């Protein structure tokens, strides 16, 4: 069961071969959806500050993940190619 939400924010980040913090500043959240854009040519990997292409959760182009978390502060992304797009939506 998902928590009650009062609003929605969404956006996009460009991800490359160096790990980036997905959200700056932090967003108080109830549910985060991350989606590798379907037009991407390579994978995106999701994890913490030390995420790598071998340790992260792999999102193939068009793939997505939902995370029921209260803060976006520690979410990072890296890709195995430059200029990949990560779409996001936060329910809060």
C-alpha cells in the first residue's frame, strides 16, 4: 500500500559516465518513480553515492523503478554512455 500524497513534481536529468546526485535539492517524498527514457541508447544504473555500472540497479531504455521513500537525498545515477536521459516523478 502506498502512502497518501498531496502533490506531484516531475523532471528530467542527463546522466553520463560519472555518478550524479539525481535530486538537488532534496525533495520530501512519499513515492519516487525513475524511468530511463525510451529514446536512450544505453543503460542507467541507480544506487547510492558509490553507485557503479556493476553495483547499481540497471534501467534499460524505457525501464522504470518505483521507490517508496521519504527523501530523495541519497539517490544517484550513472550510465555506461554520455547524455542518457532519466525521467523522474515524485509524489509527496
